[in-house]
């Protein structure tokens, strides 16, 4: 099992930027794909971005493509989400998650059900 702790959320004006971090412990971080999801009030949790175990491939929701960048530092057991050109509709609790599959497994798509370990979430609020 892996423990995940997100940080970096906050209040920002539309057009601004934030960088979220997710620190992992308890399992070989570098062996698993990682993802970011978000959940706005009254809405389902949705996929934002994912990165393979090596960092060689990244995947994004259409709504954030070109504005958000996922990256990872396996030496620091940390995954990041750089969010630029933020919009009010990006307001949500953002969750970090670890792929529940076997080590070194890379998928061609990532969905909510592929992730088995979750952080507690960090609030991002974008004001207009």
C-alpha cells in the first residue's frame, strides 16, 4: 500500500498558476503510474492527468490539455501538477492517486477505476 499526501492548493485569480505536489511513501513509487483527479461540489470525481511509471508518457483530460502539466521526480517520490491559465471551472478538490496494477505496467488510457490508493485531497479555488 502507498500513502499519498497532496499539497500546494489555494486561492488564485483566474489566469493565475498553482503547482500541486503529491508525496508518496510505503511502496516503490517509481514502479507505478500516478494520476491527478478532481471533484467539484455536487459533481463526480473526474480524471485530470496521468503519468506512466517512467515518466515517458503523459495523459490529460481535454479540459486541461495545454494548460496543465503532470511530472514526477522518482528520486523524491513526488508527482506534480503544474496548473497554468486557471479558470473558475477548475475549482475543485484535487486528488493524487497511484495505479493499482502490477509494477512497471503502462496503460494506454487511465480511468478512475485504475487507481487504488488516494490522497486526502487539496482544495483549489479560482476566483473570477
